């Protein structure tokens, strides 16, 4: 699945939720709705245990499948880990890398993010690479420094071809699961900054095509205004992606916001 900025990209990050029965019902509802939501690209990221179930439910629909994480080695004695080739084999087109919850709770660093991006690209997966500042960092006026550091550290050593195949996600930590969304202006400011950094590193052609998602308490009520911003190309949705009605409404609002922007 390759992306084009004219179509909003909506990814549902289910985190550590959904039994097989719940996953099947949710993915089936999204697959059924995807026919009338053809103006957007949609991806679901279930827990590893539900990948096969969700793949079956999505069969024949345009909805993509993503892993929530991977380990960078191809195979071997790494108990509990899942590699890029295994995700690809399970039907994934995408993989989330460097989510703030992984950075916070599981010691993920920019160096591990870099290795994970490389292995994902090598396996033909689209990495969705997350960056974002904490509340303390924002309040200390360090947002752009933090984002710049995460981009520099995470993307270091990627050539333009590799960088052109990744999707970025700006997820301010203070907005995740808190009900406190970044305002469209706050999000746009950081998205514009990210695009500017990509331009400095890889040139205008790449940066103008780069897909940058926003994540953090995205709900149907705030989606349209976010998608009117010129540098917001999609959303990474957590809590509101666990219920088919709210996720489908978010996709509709994203398509609407995008139309109003053009
Ligand atoms: P919420 O939408 O629940 O705030 O989660 C955002 C997120 O972390 C998506 O990856």
C-alpha cells in the first residue's frame, strides 16, 4: 500500500485490546464500511494474537493490516519477539515503530527505532514512526528540540529512498489517552516543523510527499478541524478506534476535513 497525500490515512492502534471475537467483529465492521469510505486509506493495528483473525476479516477489503511493534533481527532465539518477515508473512503491510508507550515502558530508544525501521523496510513493510514530546518538555519550550532529536536519531543513516517509504506520526505524549487533543494550530506547527526537517535532510520533493499523521485523543468531534491543516495527512487513533462507529465516523470526518482544505 503506497500513500498519496491527497487521501487521508487513518490507522487504528488497538494497543493491548481486543479478544479474537472482539477483533473479528470490529475488523468486519470496518471492512464493511470501507466501501463507502473509499476516499481514505485505512489501516488496523491489532495485537499480535489477533493478526490472523483480523486478516481474515479484512480479506477482499482495501483495509491494511499493521503490527504494533517488531524486533529488528530476522529470526533466532529471541523469545517473545516478532520480526519484520513474520509480520509480513502474517499479512501486514505496515508496522508502528517507536510509539511513546514503547519508549516509556519498554526502553525503546532512537537507536532501536532506527534498527527497527531498517528491518521493516527490508521486509517490505511501511514503518509508521512515532515522535512526540512529553508535557514537561512542551512546558519547558523544548518541543521542537525533542522532535528534531527523535527524527535525527531515528532516521539517521536512512537514504532518500528509505526515508521516502516511511510514514511519520506526531503523537504528543500529553495528548495520548488523556482526552486532551493538541489544537489544530499546535499540531500543525509541529507537522510543519517535521516537514521542514525532512526538506533539510532529503530535499523538497521528498518532504512535500511525506505522510505525517497526528495522534493523541483523536475523536470524531476534533477530526475535521485537524484535517483542514495543510501538513496533517492522517491520524493514528487509539481509544476511539476500538468502537466501529466512532472509528468510521473519524474516517468520514477526515475525508470531509480534507475536502474543505482543498
Ligand atoms: P488515543 O487516541 O487513545 O489518545 O491514543 C493515541 C495513540 O497512542 C495512537 O497510537
